[in-house]
C-alpha cells in the first residue's frame, strides 16, 4: 500500500482547503482515497504531529483516526513502562498510534489487529516510521495470546460493543471483554495496561477486575480523554489513583491518592468564599479526589457536592484553575441588579446550583466572555451564592 508521487502532491497541495469544497471541485476515480488522506492529515497535524511530519504516512478511515490516542497521551503511556522491556504486544492495534510510541521501548513488538485493511496500513506506516522491531499479526486478541509465548508487557484498548448513549458503561460492554480474558492475560504477562473511555464506571471496573495496581485518569488541556488501568498478578492492598492533566505547552502535574486516603481525608467547610477560589482539573474530578485535594493543598471546601475550594492565601501550584474572588452575594433581585450595573459580560459556571448557565444568562442578560468569571454554587449551609472573580491560572 503506497501513494503515487502525483497523489502525494495532490494531497499536500489541498490539505489546507475545506475538504467538502475539494470534493466538489475535482472528479477522479481515486478521490475517496485522496479525501481520506487530506482529512487524516488535517486531524493529525494537531493530534499526532510527528506522524503529520511524515508525508508518506497513510491514514485509515476517519473513525479509526478519531478514536485513536493523541501523541500526548501515547507519550504519557511510555512513561508508565518500567521493568524488563524485551517483548511487547498491542492486542487491539487499530490505527497504531499507541503502538508506534510504545514499541521503541522493546526489543520485539507485536501489533495485533483483526481488520485486514488496518493491518495493511499499519505495516506500511511502521516502515515509514522506522519501527524495525515491529511485526504485524492479523488476528484476534485471544487467539494471538493463546499461541504467544510469555510477554513482558501487554497493551489493549477494548472498544464498546454498542453506542446506546448511556453516560457510563462497564468492562463487560466492551470487546475484548477483560472479565473473560483476564486469566489468559495475566498468564502471559505480569504487566498489562488497558485503556478505556472516561465514560467507564471506574469503581465497578476495579471491583470486576480485582487485579488493578493503578488507575491513571488522563486529561488533555482539561478534557478527560483516557482511563488507563494497570493490571498485575502481584497483589496490592488497593490501587493507586493518578490524576494527570497533559498540556501541550508545559509539563504535566500528577496528583496521586488511594480510596482509603480519600475516605480518611479530614477537611473543613468554609462559611463563605475567601480571597481565592479553586476548581480542580477534570482528571481529579473524574478520579474522585474531592477531599484528598483539599487536604493536600490545605483548602476549605464550599459544599460536600460543589467541588469548589477556597483559601485566604494563594496556592500557586494547585492542579486546576485558580481565581481571585472580587465579591460574592446571595442571588436575590436587589443584589443581582447592583451587580449588573457594572457588569455586562461574564464567563458563567454552575456548580451544584438549581439554575443552568442558559437560565442565568436569560435572567441577567450577561453576554459570554470577558475577564469576569461568575460561579453560581451552594455553600455548606445550603445557602445559594454567586461568586464573582478573575482568573489567575488556567487548568494545570
């Protein structure tokens, strides 16, 4: 599988254009292939820049690219590879992004995928990327494992069997089903990494698998992207939870805790917002470190269900957004009228509050944007409050 020089030239010449306009302007037999490559390069430029830099890379159908890991999350996975690194298998190869970043850390690396077309594309791309230790196997995960010798490291990314729109799902809803192949996985390797969507119910998954040593909740620019479960035959008292927010322009900050630490964390509740307001990043909230983050950073919580925190002195390295509080008030008619005299524009957020952002905008006439941030929330004594502040730090 390879593009001709003329096809490559066409793709590069039109990759900055609207793909729909390009489709209308040209009539060619190979147009579906060319449009797929243009769309792939457009997405890869930001998502997988090192692949985008290689003009000979071939991109699979849009769905495979959309569901693939980003370069940031793929590189993060390599930071979790430790110990003996001789043999490795990616049992759900897909587009091959994770494989391409993990495989250089091993002497032998097996890409396993049932889709023949993806296997052909992967074999070509691994050659372009110079992955000389890579072997491509067109097979199912379980079938490959049964004939495989022991491996130092196994990675897999199960896909959901359905998309019924449910907010959460279980490992049993995915293929391959880890609850079925877990014994075989741990028979073949003592180090297994499994990637799931953030929509997975973490606590149910930990309980079902019963061999989880760590769970990494991974966000990119404060959007939760992946859950990484590390499995091991070696027993642990309880898994370590690691919440990380990856940023393109700076180094990530990790926050670690256990469920026991979260349950035992001692926190206090504020009577009112103090000088600074804190909102944890998406990974900390998904991981459930609601009390642990308050204890570690010596913050007071506003309400058990609000997940906003406050302090008198600034905590500069907090893993989330930090705001300086200008004022706070009960959202009655008189106070809102006074507030609106000088404020016409604000970024509104609702946390544990009976109105939606849209309802507040309709009630106040506030336009979205500007430097003012308005948090509508509830205090520990159930009083409703609006907190007006300015941002000091973006998500970290």
